[in-house]
C-alpha cells in the first residue's frame, strides 16, 4: 500500500473519531439540557402546589422573583415582577395609600420592621407571626388572615436580597383560638360547679338547721315542758323551713332541666290580657293589706301571644312575690303595654319598695344572688324567669332606684290581628 493511501486512511479515521466524539458531546449537552428543563419543571410544579409564598426582594422591598403568580395560576407580568411586597399581596394599607410603605400604619408593621432590621444587620429571621388584612383582586373584599413569615438574607453579585417565605396559618390560629375558648369555658364551668355546690350547701344548711334544731326540741327531753303556744310556733317554723327546702329543691331541679333543654314547654296562642286579669284577681288576696294593688291594662285590646300559660304565670308571680316581700308601704302595679312599631307586648310589675343598688342590678339575675342574705328564698327565682323568657323568645330586665322602688319587666312578640 502506498504512503498516500495510508495517510488518507489515517485522516479519515481521525475525522470519524472527531465526528463521533462531537456527537457524543452534543448528545450529552442535549441530555443535560433536558435534565435541567425537567428539574425546572419539577421545581415549578413544587412552587405551584406548595402552601407558601416565596418572594425574592431587594432593600427597597421590590419583589424580584416570586411563586405568587404560579401559585395563584396567574399570568406573569410582562417585564417581570416590579411590585413591592404590599402591592403584590394586595395589602389593604398599600391599596389605601397607593403604594406599599406609604401608609401611616406601615410604620407600625412588625413584618416591615423585621425585614428592614434584617437587611441592616445582614441577618435572617424565622417564624414571625402577624395578622394581615388582604384586599381581593377586584378590591371589593377584605380578608383577614394570619401569616408566619421567615426571611433569609442573601448577597448576590454584591447586592443585598432577602428571600421571604410566607405561610398562611389562619386555620391553625383559628384552631388554637377555639382550643383556648374551650379551655376557658372548661375553667369557667368548673368554677360555676364549685360555686353552685358552695351555694347549695349554704342554702340547704339554713332551713335544715332550723328543721333539725326545732325538731330535736319538740321530741327531745323536756319536750313536755314546752308551752302549747311555744310548741305551735316551733312547729310553724319547722313547716315553713320544710316548704323553703322543698322550694329550693324544686328550683334546682327546674333550672337543671332548663339548662339541659329537657323542660318541655306547652306553647299555644293565648290572650294574655285575660291571663293578666286572672293573676290580678288571685293576688288581690295575697298582697299585703297595707299596700295598694293596681292594674294597668287596656281591656279593649286583645293580644294573641304564643306562650306557655303556666310558665308565663310563673314569671309574673315571681315578680309579684318579690314586690310584696320588699315593699312595706305604697303601691304595687301589674301592667301591660303594647309597642306596635316592634310588635311587642311588655308586661311589668312596679313597686314603691326599697329599690336596688346600681351594683346589685348587674347581678340580680345571677343564680343564688340575693340582695338580702337574711331574706328567705333560694336566689334562683329570677334566674329561672330569665331562662323562661329566653325560651319564649323575649327579653327581661329591671329598672330600679334605691328607696324609690323597682320595675321588673319582660317583652314578648305578639301576632298582629
């Protein structure tokens, strides 16, 4: 073989080797580019579906890059992101001021202050919690939310940047708030339980002491030496305390059934003007003779109201009994007014008794509360009245002035004929 042929073969072989090597290199570049594109696609998918915003911002709070648009499936703005943080997230204060950082409330923003401090110290911060109010895209709805913000300081080509990670923790915070409320309710319920037991012990002990004490005197040694008049007085005291104890037990059972919703109401339509007249006739013989008992009622007006007649009478009777107990002279008035504009009827009992102090008025419907600890009674009557009126769909209240008297009232809706 001639030397020329050998040279040609060597050149061709070298060319083939070069072409093969070049193809291998190009193939690797293509694979590398495809791999990079795949990795970028994967990263984009992660950023689109992760429950957090990532924002790369500069010292002027301008957002240089973010997953905000991909996360919300929004088209990226032409020319890139140039908005500040508050403008991008539709902060209500930024919208109101026209630009992020210009509102007077921005000076008090803990997130803004933390970012500024982190830039100054070239440091990072973590898990800063704050409440925000974000405005919707169409600027018609303000949505309160809780966020947790972390910031990582970066220096890129000599420029200061911060990567902000913003997590929406509204649901978590709502759960925490509910747990706190439940805990407070649990503590309050335990306190109420303790107070109930303490009050019950006190209220039960008082009549029991009288019953046991006088019963021992009546059946013990020396009982034969007690004068008949004195014995009759002791028996009357025992009977009175028996009735008081029985009423206390009944009140406790009734308020327990009201609390649990197990107390049934027989609600029907009644003409309450007729019921009030019947109550007035009954109490004419029960009110102290020294008091003037007055009825204020327009008998020509018929008021059809949906009530439980027994419970309705129970509330008025409680008002009248209290007025009779705490009024020594003057008048007791049972009345009824109509408020046509609200379609409500107001039933009231007004007296000229000793009245109630302003501080006590705030507690008058509390359980076991009595304005006079030495007066007989369980202190549950007005609480029961309040629960009954609530169940009937009305409101209850009291107006009073010391040494001038009190007016207890409740309102109920009525049907216009």
